[in-house]
C-alpha cells in the first residue's frame, strides 16, 4: 500500500484592500486616489513620531482584538516594522493606497529584504485616527481575517502622515502579518519523526522500531525518487523494496508500505497511518531537501513500514 501525503502548503494571501477603501470612501468622505500629475512633496516633519506612537497604539488594539477572541497576541518584529513603515511612507508620498507599489507587492518586498516566512498577510488603510483605522479594518471581512488569523505570529506596523494640503493629513497605514520561517536541516526532519514515534511508543500506542535495513532501503528509494514523483513511481519503489526485504531473510513480514510527505518544517510531520495505528513492527525513513514553490526549501520524507504476519 502507498500514500502520497502532502501536508505542505505555501500560503500568502494577497487581499485587495483597495476595493474596500474605494467603497468606504465613496460614501462622501474623500476620494481614494490622487488625480494630479505631480507627486506630493513628501511626508510631514512629524512623520517619525507619528509612526512610533501610532504603531504602538495599533499593536495594542490589534492584540486586544485577538485576545478577546481567545487568540495569542502577535509579537512586534523590528524587520517587519521597517518594511511596513517604508510601504506606508511610499503610499503617503504618492497619496494613494496600493499593495503593488513600484517596490513590488508584499511578497516581493519581503523576499528582497531577505525575510524568510511561511505565511504573509497584509492590511492597508488610510484614516484620520488610529482607533478609526482599526475599527474599519475589523468591519471588513478580509481585513478581519488577517487580524484574527491563526497562521501568523509576528506583525509589523507602519504609519505615515500624508501632506496636509494635498491629502488632508490622512494617516497611511500598513500592517504586515507573518509566520517566520526557520531554516531546517534534513536531519532535524528525521529526528522529529523519530520523536513523534517514540512519544506514541511511550503511550503504548505503537510498537514499530527503527530498523537499519529499512533505513538503508528508504535512503536508496529516496535517492531514485524524482521531485515530481507519481503514484506509479511509488508503486515501483514499493515492489523493489519488498523484493529486497525478502532477500534479506525477513520472512516474517506480510506487507510493506511506503509513505511520502512534502513539508517545510518539522511541525507538519504526520506519522504514517500504519505506524500510528500500531500495525507496523518496524520502519525506516529518509529525508531529502528540494526546492519548492517560490524557490523555498522543502523536504521529501519517505517512510517504509513493515507489517509482521501477526500484527501486535
């Protein structure tokens, strides 16, 4: 039997906040774009103090909203704060809200800065006061999702005050929410699988033990498996492994199973069902790092699990 588990999922949400703002400001408050041919001269002289005080206030309001929903507060990230501030200043100078500035969208800006992440979300808005901005973001479903997202842990907030004469002195606000990405080694992925299995063993839920023969077979199978493998590839590897196992004298094995997972960090590991359900008597695993979407490192985890003739 074989399984092709793919718990890994790259996810960055690009929310079109401008559509919300256009509808909001169409109610007679102020147009959302700058119609002139010239760019505004720049930010106000109090831009720095506005950013610091306003960011602290918005962070407090954001975490209050999360805690009220039973969620963990977000941690302010200095690098995200800088990126959000730069984007807010760019919007204030131009006089309009946009996820796609000349500097690129949030993913491009994050990658250019070398910020590694699993997830990134972005909220943009302009408002007179910080409490008003937060309240309006909560009322917008897409923005609310970002504020209360469970797949982020860190936040960066940038605020810049537009030119009073050209843009009425509005605050241009950028919020960046992320789950930072750590760099892992293949050995850490494998160790995590071992830890998961040993935990289940201590709870008397599984009986599978690591086996050196299956370890070598798993490593050899993974070496020949292409990044774009198919179920037929797995089926062929399984048949070859079963034949090799039989030649080593393991006559007490009734069935061999193969499982392949594609993941980006140890937290995504799933113990194969045959092991998890206590059917396997022994197993072996191997890990290889490959390049995934957006040129990010991900891992192929291949596991071979052997079921004895009389399962425990």
